[in-house]
């Protein structure tokens, strides 16, 4: 999830502070999500995905790409 959140933020060109304001959380919250120190609550996830819908972020494509990278890295390690 942390990689996806960072990808979404970078895709939209938002800073952590800007993204935080748009979804109604604090800057530190976005920072913790991206660093893997915490995960979004269900309410925060809803805000994040609403933002993605509003800004036409291809979230599902990003998820599929992340899965492909994970599978690829597992194949290389085996």
C-alpha cells in the first residue's frame, strides 16, 4: 500500500502536504503511510480513492503493475 500511495501522489504531482489537505489528514499521516509506519484507515482509504477518481488516477493499472513487479521479483529469487 505504501508504494501505491506514493505512486498516486507522484502521479498527481501533489506534495505530501497537498495530498493530506485534499483527503483530510495531516502531513505526518501521509509521511507515515509512505514510509510504511502505518496504514490508512478505511475512512482515509475512501478519501484517497475519491481523490483518485476526481483526478482520473489509473489506480487499478498501478495496482496491476505493482503485482507484476512483485511476481517478477519472486520469480528471479527462485
